[in-house]
């Protein structure tokens, strides 16, 4: 009887320890400050190895949160900057950062340079304009026959998105190889609008005969 009681006591103790161990598991969190200006603080927030860029806005002792990026375990922004500017008596903020990514497989290596540009009306917590530009350098092994007995190494560059240029008057130019657009801030509507007649194509380098 005494032995049975000891066995029962051991089972109860083991079960209780197991339940306690499960309930005490917590999320692992950390933060890293990227920039501070005015009442704004940008940080990398890490929860369970998932990273995202968060902007904290302090108003009259109250802290509001704006998420600037999605969750990404490999997020590592560089050259992060917050630049305030004023257009039509409205204070806006240009937020800029860059990323360098590397993707490697047995047959392909790709180095990516990413430039992220955002314009925010912080007072209204609205993203007015966002742009992502990506440049990739790719080195790839390509097979020349179906049996994969012969191959060659091919190297190429690839560009995606638009180049972002914020002008001193608050206008924005977005351009790539095929087109160029100008945007201007409409304060009454609180949005950037494309300028009429600004859509243009880069001049051709071909010489007329």
C-alpha cells in the first residue's frame, strides 16, 4: 500500500512539473534603436526571431506605434534615416533605409541591394508614398543539354522598381529605364498626386540618320 502511494505521488508530481513547464514558456523579445528625431523613435522589434521596423510616436505622454515593415527573420537595415520636411505648411517625414540580402543555392548566387523609401504624415498616421527599389547581381550555372552533361556560368544584373528622388520643394520623382513620373503633395486631400504631363520616357540614345 505504501509503495502504491509513493508511485501515485510521483506521477502527480511529474504531471504538475510538466504543466508548470508548459505554462511558463514566454515570448522572447528584444529591441534595437535605429534613429530618433522630434517625438519619433524607430526601432527593430524582435519577437520569437521575427524582426520588423516599428516607429514609436510620443504625444502628450502617450506612445503610439506605426509599423514600417513586415516580419522578416533576416531583416538588417542599414543607413536608416528619418528626415522631416514641410510642404504647404504640413510637416511630413521621409523615412529611408537599405538592405543587403544574399540568396544562395547549388546553382545560383544572388546578391540583392534594396532601397526602401517612405513618406509619412505622422500626425494622421498615414503612409502617403512608399517605394521599394531592388538591384540584383546574379551568377547562375545553366545546363546546356537535357542530360545535364554540359553547363556554363551566366552572370547578369536585374533591376526592379523605381529610383526615388525627393526634391527640395517636396515633390517626388520616380523613374526607371522606361518611364519617369513626378508627384506633388495635395495638402487638402493629404495625398501625393501625379503631376499632369509629368509622365515621360527617357530620351533614346539612338542617333537619327
